[in-house]
C-alpha cells in the first residue's frame, strides 16, 4: 500500500507523452504478463508469421480480436494483402516455436507439420488454440498497425500456456486463491 500512496503523490514529470523514454515504457510494459501467439498468413504463394504478445479480445458479438504487427513488417504486409490471418496460441512446451518466429529468419516454417484452415491459412501444430480471422479494419498505431480481425473459426484444447514476462518466455501454473 505504501508504494501505491507514494506513486499517487509523485509529481507527473512526463506529462507530455513525447517525453517518455521508449526503453522505460518497454520495461514498464514488460511487467504485464501475457500469453504468446504466432500470427500466420499466406500471401504471394508463401507462408508468413510472427511471434506476438499484442493480442486482445475486442468483442463477442461479433467475435473480434486485434493483433499489432510492426508497421512495414513482412507479416504485417502479407496480412494487408491477404486480408486474413490465423492466431496460434502457444502451449508451454512451444518456447522454441516462439523464438523461431522472432526477427528475420527465412525458413520459419521449415520442418513444421502445418495444417491449413478453410481459408488456406497455416495453423501451427500442438497449439492451445487457433483462431481464423478475416480483417475488418487496419488502423495506424504509432510504429505498429492495429489489425482488427473477425473470428470465423476457432478451436482450443486443454493445456498450459507459454507466457511472456519481463522480456522472457516461460511456464506458469495457476494456483487457486485462498
């Protein structure tokens, strides 16, 4: 409680959002634990994919979610061209897959036993869940694009998620409260 009161009393040094140091912002956001997903699509005959933790459920009626690819990324551009994408929620044993889809790796899909959904989108094996989406809108969001997708198919299985916290991926087991 003491730290909360101290925070409330602290003066607003960075009232202008343009003064916030991006590294400080990234460090603060890393305290928010998220799941890890790989966003996939197909464009111009090739599969594209990226690891993401910027994934949010938006609406239940209709079922919408959003993802945020870096502006100008190959996967982001492929989503713009195809106007469809899949979300693959990774299970706790899939840390290697999450690393494979980070950065500039040409053969991200090599040796993976892919399935393809009814839209022709690549689905990664052994994921906790898959969501097939058609793009409803793309909005600018700084150095990223905010892509809103309508979920047209989804499925899930039991298991534990791969989580992202403080710049690292790992395992987490929920413990009952109380």
